[in-house]
């Protein structure tokens, strides 16, 4: 069964910074990971999330394996933004509540 891919507001605001061609490449890659996410996602060191590599860009991912849902959290250029991932520690997982109010 394919995983659902949810694009968060923070992801869209980050995507707006990039050229149209780069943004389309990132979105196309996200469309293709739903069937086999473990093939495309790499676990981050010292962080609860995953990364998706798309050329020189990375997408920060929160993968809820129980609900088979993938959340695209942020997109950034390789090597530039990794040190800023700490800003997500306090709110990690909060976007899950926005989409599943059970």
C-alpha cells in the first residue's frame, strides 16, 4: 500500500524560494516515494527525521510508519541548512495533529 505524502505549510514557504524547475523536481520526487519510502529516505543523525535527496536539495521528512504517512517539512540546499534543523526539535510531530484530529 502506498504511503500518503502530505506537504506542510513550512515546506511550501521554503519551496517558494527556489526556481520553478527546481521546485518541480522536488515535487516530482515526492510523488514517487510513496510506494517504497525506505528506498528513498535516509535517517538523519542526531535528529528524529529523515531526508530525501533531490540533486543539490534536501527535503526534511517526518515519516509516520504506523499511519503510513510522510510529511514533507522543509526543503533546503545541501550543506547550507543542516545546522538549522534544531529549530524543529521543539515542534517535531506537531504537524501530525493538524491532519489527524481523532
